[in-house]
């Protein structure tokens, strides 16, 4: 009897992870009625239709060459790689008519998926001369790129009016009080940032190389800054006092006429500092009275102003590492809580919730120094510019991923949000944003030297 051997595939586990990641983003797009795909929830970003085609175009542009596949729609490959450039470098000016229909994009996506899957599942993948394909790096890039977009699509959806999304239950009121403010002292010690090239698991270019930083003793907030804490800054007139703001931050805040966090809604009272003002938090699917114990979501500019008002600072990336992964005996952990993989008991991450939880809701996720809520519930701003680590080398197949942002105008962020996939909770993972972008799930905590 003849025996048939299945064609060898490239890392079946990676291929099934790619399929899982596709389900994540498909689920998000299912929250949009077809009439909402041409909405642009954030002025600086693309219309939603771009993201519908972008994930497949990215995978195609990354993998088709190494898999020796000829293009079937070079126009879409390009359109959905970059979008339509704004004229004159300002805000995008394209109109819905400039884009293909949802059905055309869905057809393109289906064909990309089936062609890639077929090629990845047979000998072509293993015969490729691209070592980054054969060793799985390119699939990791495709998976994590898509999962990062699962987070950016979530905050784009968050920025859409409720009536533009398919209805879902809004956030339940959460009146639990914020925990009492406290700090913990972290003794002087070493923080290991980055990752070594000897490690077998995947990391993005900006995560290399591993290096040690000596961190002098400092105190850090046990919890991220809560809505209740931040409300005191607002009520104290913090948004009206230039002295708390860096000049460029003040200018930005004035031009946007911001007088409270972007995720808050003022219901009454004439000014943000008016004590009669009732505040609400704008959740993904509805507003709810401002939950005092949830982390405040703010831009780097607002976080820095709060810190100045409070007489404190934002942590450096190394201080954050030390508080999160250091231990009193001088060793370092893989996660704040230890070596066990991230689970629901450790924090609010991995697409489980649309909104935040109280900052003290996950005691099992606390670090060895007793610092809470480090992974999940909101990325945390640091005072460190997003700079390359010593030994940085860009990925040849994605040279601009990090290098385009080493401009001193982006700040390193650590942690993760409710919408961050658990695979990106590794110690070396770094996120970054510019300081004047209030739309993301970003919070902060303060330090004192
Ligand atoms: Fe992208």
C-alpha cells in the first residue's frame, strides 16, 4: 500500500497563529456597518476602508517575493501599502470616491489569503532562498503587525460615534473608589533592556540588543494615575497654567483648545475647573460616569504637565523596567509577576475588554517591588525618547519600522492596553508615540528621584 506524506509546511503553529490573528481583525471589522467603512475617525489617519485592505496588502508585500508569487493586483498592493498621500504634507484630503468598494477590497483580501496560504502550506515556503521566511521571522512580522493593527483599529473604532458602529452593550458604571495614593522605593540596581540575538524567539528590530543600565534608587507610584487623581489636576486649573506645560505642549494644547482628557465628556458646569461639572468617560460603546479607579488616558504632553504640577516626573524607560522586572535580590523576571505566561489574573490585556478596569484589580500581576498594573489597562508613557538600543540593525525587509521614528519626537511606552495581544507583553517589547496624540489607550505613573 502506498503511503502518502503530507507536504511539509512552514511552522504549522505560526500558520495557525496567522489564522487566529486574521480572526481578530475580521471580528473588529464586523463591528462596522457597511456604510461606515469610509469614515475617518481620526483626522490624521486613513479612512477605515484603508485598514480593511492594508492588513492583506502588507502580508502580500512581505511574503509574495520570498514565496515567488506573481502579483494579481499591483494597484491594490500599492494603494493599501501606504494609502493616499495628503497633498502638501497636511491632513489627508482624499474623499470616499477615491477608494474601491468594500466588496472589491474583500475580494482582494480573499485572494491574497488563499494564495499565501497555499504557498505557505507546500514546499515552496521551505525551498525559499529568503532565510527570514524559512526561519519564521516574516510570519512573526505578519502576525504581530496585524495584532498591533487590531489595537489601532480598536482605538479608531473608539473614536467613532456610537451610532456609526453596530450596537453593543456600553460600559457598566464603575463607582469603585481609586486606591489610596502611595509610592514604593526601588533600591539602586540593574535593569536589562532589550533582548539578545541568541534568544530564539522573535523580537522587532528596536528590541535589540540586550544591554544593562544601572538605575539609582528612586520612588515610583504603585498605581497608574487614576481618573480621580487626574481630576484634581483639572479642577486645580492645571490646563490653564502655562508653567506646568513644556512650551511646545502648551502651544499644542491651546491650538486644540483642550481643557480635559480626550476620553472625558463634560456634562454641565461652565469650565473644566468648575466644581459643578459632571464628568463622564467615553467608552467604546457608550459613556458612563467617570470611573474614579480607572487609569486616566492622556497624551504625553498632558501626562508631563500633571507630573510637573505634582512635583514629580515621568519614569525613564530604564526606571520603568527596574520597577517592573527587578527584584529585591537583584535578579530579573520575565514578567512583573514572575515566569508564568500572561493570563487573565495578571492584568487587563489580550482583547478581553473594550475598556479599563480599576488600577488595583489585578494584585496577582504586581511586580516583586509591589508595583501594580504594569502590563495591560493602558500603555505607560516614559520620559525617554524612542531611541535605538546599542547594536540596533533595521530589518532589511521592513527598514522603516522603527528607524523612521528615531527622531527625538517620539517617546518610548511600556506595558500594554486592554487591546494588546498577550504575545506583545514580552519584556523587551517597546511601543512609541508622538507626544500630541490623545486618541490612544495611554496612561502613566510618576517617579521621584
Ligand atoms: Fe501597518
